[in-house]
C-alpha cells in the first residue's frame, strides 16, 4: 500500500514554510494576548487601588465621609481613566497585527540555537529580494528544524 508524502500513519505533515508561518502566527497571537491581558490587569489594579484609597479616605480621613458630589466626580474620573486605558492598551492593540519579524525575534530570544536563521528567513521573504532557491530552502529548512526543538523544549516567554 502506497502512502502519500504528506500523510504517514494518519499524521499530516506540512512544508517547512507552512510550519514556520504557523509558528510565527502562534507566537504573534501569544504576544498579542499577553499584552492585552497585561493591560486588563493594569486596569483592574487601578480600580482596586481606587477602591482601597476611597474606603480609607471615606472612613478614616474625611470626617463624616465623602459627599455624594465628590464621590460622583471621583468615580467619573477613575471611569474615564479606565476607559481611555482600555482603548489605548487593549482595543487598539487587539486590532493590530504582530509583525513576523517581531515574532521571529521573540522566538530567537528564547532559543539562541536558531542563530538568526528565523529572522533572516522572515526578512528575506518579506523584502522581496532575489535569493537563490537553494540558499532560501537551506535557511528555511534549518529554521524549521530548529523551531521543532523550540516548540518541544523551550517555552517562549513574551
């Protein structure tokens, strides 16, 4: 029984360029998610700090408590700051795309064994310069094989 080169024992294999593209997109998505979650934690920290300071001021510092107008103004101020923070740090970055070069750089920081092959490959493919197919395939193969070890043994911290 003959098997196709793309499928062996129920496993599907992809070409080197597809594998590299998948890994770069996965890393870009992880970077974006990490940045957005960091911004959300920042907003939650701001709100928690506001509540803590408000309770301390309301109960122990201001005699008779903070008045309803001051409460409304303070809450509106914190709400405005939180909305602006969410727009700048969450909504706008979530809509943007992480550059392939940045994702490649992040992966290579986590695994120096790549020796700039991934960055060079992404840079060559994005620049549009003519490169010998043999050289391009060699760089592509080396980067893809090194990425398989990164995926298995190194956790990419972003």
